[in-house]
């Protein structure tokens, strides 16, 4: 069905070109596991225990047994699919659906499309997929880069229905929690247009948190545009030429002098309120920021099948996470 996966995969040969081809390729569990095995070990099976390449014994229950150390494992062990009870075909369909929807998908929408048994299953699947949307060691932004912060509201709100006090009617909207501060950076192309972005939630807009964000996100030597905040004063000392734009008392509004970060901030908030109906909890906000970054940076991709391929490629090298671990993420 497919060849060993090269660094530049080909549509229709290494990954499905469209939905029809997807259905032809992944018609059952065996086909899905075969695809995952070639993604995980493109040059052939390598034992996770002894790290030796060999052709494994294929035991019952889809177990692979190393011929050297006799260690048993499975294709999904040690990946985001570990111990899942959901069929791999449903996982593949979820990955395809997530990467083919331009504005993303909610857990309720995924549950409906795939016919999953419960909302919790769909919610956990999406968070596991979001976990692999950020590739370790990715290239930092470069060129002319804008940096700023924005406040994201509607997170961490208490959805418990308030009690009635006497005969008065309870308020219809639950109280909202504190807004989250999100650092934003975006490449600015000349004469117009934007490149890649990076997003990160920070406890406060101080140098202690914004400087590491810049260092992790931007290549030294890039021209960094900021507002007049004192938090960015030491950027030149770390190899970042700074273009400081003071908005206080200026005739030009901030969205004109720094259009990139303001456009990204507005689109991010619209996405959270639109696709996810503003129901993003503070504890999981980081995962949604990763997803938005993934989508924005690939907005011009002509091959949605390639995005599906890249997502699964990262999924087989990412350690698993459970529902309880996702739900207990730091707020």
C-alpha cells in the first residue's frame, strides 16, 4: 500500500490524497496498525528495550516480540495511542477530520461526526492530538518579528449553576474567572503579510517571563518590534536588536504601528469564541494555544493529507497522556 516514509512524502503514495483514498487505505484495524508501524520504524522494527533492529515475532493480540531480548511490545505502546480502547480507525478518522477542518473542531462536533460513545472520549482524543501539534526542536522565528501580550478572557470560568437567593431569579450567566495573559510573536513580511507565530501563556507581563519567551521563539539577530514596555529593555544585550514603538501619546493606534500581534490576538480570541464557544478552561488553555499555532502556521498548506501524515508521524514518537493528566493540567 505505502512505501517506507521519506523526508518528503508524496501524496497518494505515502499518505492519502483525499477522503476516498483514506477509506481505501484504512479499511480496518490491521491497515491502520501497519501504517503506524512503518511510521514509527521506517527502517524496520527497533526494540524499545534493547534498541536492536530485527524482524520481530508477531504474537497474538498484535504483540511484537523482539528476537534478541524477547521483550514484548505493541505498535501503540509508548505513543499517544497507548492503552486506548478506541479503535485505531476512529483515531485515524479523528486525525484526518482535525487536520481537514480549517477552523478546527470541538469535542462535541468530533463526537457527533465519529459517532463516539461519550463526550469524554472525544475530548480526550482531541487533547492527545493537540499534544503532538508542537514539534520539539522546531525552528525559531526570524527576520522582522513583533512581540506583545494580550489578555484572553472566558477561561477558567465556573460553570456551576448559582444557587437561588430567596425568591430572586438566579443570573443566567456564570461568573467568569480571571483573564489569562498570552505572549504573542509573529513574523512580519515586507511589504505586507505575516509568517509564522508563537504563543505562550505567561503568569505576568514581566521581563522574567517575556525574555525567555523571546529567546525560545526568536532567532538571535532578528529585529524585534515591541511597545514601550520596560520588560523588553534588555533584548539588545541578548542579541536582539529592538525597535521600540511608544504608543502613549502617539497619533497612530497600536493596531496600525504593530499590526501583526494585534491581528493574531484578535483571530485567536475569535477562534476560541467561535469554534469552542468560549468554553476553554484555564487548565487546558496551553493546549488550545498549541493547536491555534499549528493551524495558523499551516494555513497556506495545499495538502491536508500531508498535515494528517505529519500529525501521526509525531504521534508515534510522543509519550502518552491520560485523561486524568489532561484534566489536572496546571492552571
